[in-house]
């Protein structure tokens, strides 16, 4: 660790070779302490942010058939539990989110080839017109890919249409691990890693900002994780469009891939190692998010001492991981309590990671 600490203290970038060491053999507590120090240098004080948000789904019909997903239904399905909601039906759900105090709505769905671009544009336009206090944090890169394919337009044109309707941010979903070898193994019909990069680059060039993500723990190699980090940092160097890096582990549950892996899954130490490595490697991404939702509330709290400065969202409605058998819920009050119990001061933020309100009660000791 000494050579990495020396680089960090000198303000130098760590290399992919250094990153490989961090993701494999580095002493976990030592790298966690270094990551925590870097986090406090980047974000002085003891404030930890969170966002009041929800995750809505407009369709579960999909033609990607990803092996890690239990949410989708085949896009030709007529089963009782297959659905595609109208824009008006989704506005009813957004109204419910607004009544809960949400400032962000994440909307995602299957890749439904029957939906035209106008459907997505209208969804954004109606959200902005009816709920000016909510940021439509809609669509992942695979959905943008589907919009471009169905409409015959380029990525820039798709983003320009969404921008005109009022959308300004893009979530980072659909990245999984950004190597074509890993993607072909777990989702061979989905767009490849190069296309994910191309889509986010186009988004940033139009003016969108958003998050970079990684879903790990599905049997990928450590060098594949390194490549994912490298491609993410390289893209951020080009455009600077990512607010945060958000990793989470694969939830095997009731998925075809989970059955194939026969119970194999990442553990809390894997997660903390990735959080700390992200803080040390991504010198060009401001925020690292801890996930109480995917990793469990206690692990999420510990991650705040391993380099994370944000505690993610309330996610009042979440169905994708729930379909895989992963169910966990929280409230705004519990979010603040969890942050305080970890020794920090909770602060509500918006989608753009701007602080809206600090709840400056005395932080509790861990």
C-alpha cells in the first residue's frame, strides 16, 4: 500500500496495476482508511447526502432476455403479469411519488420494441409540466439504444428530443461490467460495452449529466472489473459528465444466472473493497455512493467509512430486484437515522448532488 499512498499524497493518479492490487491483495482496513482520508479531503466535514426518490417501471416486456434478470417478460408475452403502462397511468404513479416528497423519479423498464420515441418524449414532457418539483431521472443506456433503433435516429438526436422535452440527467444503469466478454456471457442480446460508452458520451455532449454504475459479483474476473473502472475513468476524462460512481452486487435470487452460479455471490468485504478502490481510483468523479438497498443497511453504513460520501436514495418503489427475491425498504426518517448512527450528519440532496437541507443534529457515535 505504501506506493499507492505515496501517489495519492502527491496528487498523482493510481494506475490500473495499482487498481488490480487494490481489488485483490491490498489490506482491506488499510485501503479503507486511505479512502476515508481521501473522501474527507474531497468533501470536508461529516455530511453524508441522500436523495428522496422512487423507482417506477413502465413496462416489463423486454427483448433482451438477460440471464441476471427476473423482472422481464418476453416482449411477445400475453401473460397476466405482463404490462406496458400508458403515459397517463405513469403520471398517476409520479403523482404518488410527489405526494411522498420525492424530488427525483427514476424510471426504467424492459426493452419493448413496440414503444415509439414519442412515448418516452411525452413521458418526460408531461412529468416536467405537471410536476416541476420532480427531476425525471429516466431511462438507462439500453433504453436509449432501443429508442434509437426503433426511431432510426442517432443517439445525439434521441438525446436532443429528450432534452427539448425537459430531461437533463441520465442514470447509469445497464452497464453491468463494461467488457464485451462478460456482457456476452450474461446478456448476449443486449448492446455491448462500446455502445454503453458511446451512448453516455453522446449524452454528455448534448449536456446531460448522470451516474456511472457497475453491477459486479456475477462470476466476472477481477481484470474485467479493472477494465470497467478504466473505461469509466477514461470517459469521465473526455466529458466530465458523471456526478457519481454507484456500484452494487448482483442479487442472484430467482434468476437464471443465479441458479447457474449455484448460490455464489459477492460478500460485504468485496463491496467495501470496491467502494474504497473507487474513491482512490476515480480522482475525476466527485461522489461515491454507498448502497443500503443492495448491500444491506449495516454494510451501507460501514461503506461511509470506506470512501463513500452519499447514501443513495429512499427508493420507495423498486420492483426489479424485488422480482429476484431481494426485498428491503426504508423511510426518510430511517435514512437520516442510519446516517447519524454511522457517525455523520444527514443532508438531503437533489439529483444533481446539490444539498437542499442539512439536518444538523449531533451525529451519534458508531
